C-alpha cells in the first residue's frame, strides 16, 4: 500500500519507519527497494484486503491526481461490517478503482456490489497498438462524441469489461480516456466515448457528473 499510519498520520513508506495498517491496524513495514515502487507491506502476512492489487507507477500516477486524504480510503458496509480499501474515494461518495491486471469475473461482480457508486479505470496501455488500428478515424456520433471500434486485438479487454454494472473507462496511455459503451463479443465491434483526462479528473474533484466530449468542445 502507499500509505500507513505513523503516529496517527498518513505517511508514505520510507526506510526505518514503522507503520500501522489503516484498514486492519496490524503492523506494516516499509519496502524500499530498487525494483518495486516504494510501498508498505503487512508484516509477515498477506494484505488484509484480498482485493488489493500490488501497485505500479500507473496506479500511483493516477492516484496522485487526487488529495492524499482521498487515497486508500477504507470503505465499510454498515450492515455486514465487511471492509475494503478504495483506491480513491471522493467526499461525494464516488469510488475510483484503478485496475491494471485482468480481474476474475466473480471478483469484479463482488466489488461492483460492494461499492454503490463506482468507476473503473482500466489500464489498456498494452493494447494501444491494436487500439490505434481498431478505432474509427471519424466519430459515428457528435454530441456526445462516440467512435466505433472494430477490434483486431487478441486481448479480451472489451469482452471482459462490457458486462460491468459500473462505468468503465480505459486508459490507452493517451491524453483521453475512453468510456466503454457497447461491445458485441461475437462481432468484436463496439462503441467508445472519449473524454480528456484533465476533464475527467476535474469532474471527480468537483463531484460533478462525468462529462462526455462533444464535437463543439
Ligand atoms: Zn491491513
């Protein structure tokens, strides 16, 4: 994890520090090596949240767009007492989960059920070359903008995410994010709506409905 509590304060991992997990209150140790991004790990045990995914620069860069207080927030289901750590939770109750690795179907369903107001941001950077040749050069709709995708890639990224009950935005490493709108698994044809990343972030920061790009903007 990025943060642990050190004397009650949310701190990033540094050698010599000792921390407490804000989620389960067990001891955490700083992992400050040369290969993996600096992070905190539970001492002698696996992460207390089975949904936790080890972080990459991609996760960190995304999370850094939001205040520290909004990152790695424990979310508790008041009825069952079940708790999980949200990547980002804004004060308006919106949860952002940044997903780098493929997710098992059952886990995706469970996570969508747990968080009422959830947006997935999926790391699609490995698929960028195929994305570039699969996306239509002109929009098929102007207001809001929608592009057609004729998927040539082998990856199941669209197959796996189209049935999600939450909103799904794919990050192909560009200045825009692409919202997954439609995908026909058999024909491998679908529709995506673009939004500038800075606009998406601004909407999350201000708690407004996420905009969609229009041809006149
Ligand atoms: Zn913990």
